[in-house]
């Protein structure tokens, strides 16, 4: 897959193509290509995320690989790489319309789980929960020197399951 930096550079060029990138089982379009897809097909869900490494927001849309023929015929696009296609005859977009559309999309904020309020010691250090206490006890009692690597791996997997609750 192309790096997001390469994708945004391709998208920043004024051109008349829609670039689609295969990510897993989904084709994704970014920036101006996403705008063209929404203009053409209207029903696609748009996502806007802040990309820290780029220092900018990036919009995208996606649809399953199985739906590619719903949007384009094989004669409409050419393969640029294994996981990248370029759709021919896309219209040139009005930059002002694109900027208005882009700025009107709300930033997608990932849901952050709210941790339960922790009990705090006098020195400001949180007290471990009952599950954490249990894990600490098991760690202290585990005989690493008497265990095989496979037993150690199984033990760690068990502890991770307990801490994931």
C-alpha cells in the first residue's frame, strides 16, 4: 500500500483522475478523489482524520472490493500498481467547492474509553484494582527459572487476558 504521504502528494496535484487504493478488502479514495467519488455517487460515508505525521487532516471514503464494478467498468480505470487504480475521465474539480466541502466535514474522533476513577494513595499514586492485584500476585509467585519458554508464553497470554477486562 502507498504511504499516506505519497497519497496526499498525488492528491494535491491538479488532475482529472480518481485514485483508489486497495486496503484489505476495501477500495479507499482520499482528499480530492474522495470528493469526486461523493460528487459522483453521493451515498458514500466520508471520514476525516488528523494525521499527526503529516500535520494535516485527511478525508477518505471506502467501499468493498466487490462493489468496484458498481462504480466503474473495467474500461474506466487503469491499474497503476497491485493495489492502486486510476479512474479515467473524472471531471476537473472547482477548488473553492472542494475547500468548502472539506472544511464542512467534522473530524472523526476515536472513542476513548473512560477508565473508572482510581483510588489514589496519599503520594498521588493510584492503587491497583483487584484484577491488577491478582496479576501482581501471580507475577511474584511465577517461577521463571523453572519454566520452559512455552510455559512462560502461556503464562503471559493468561495475564494479558486478565488485564484486558
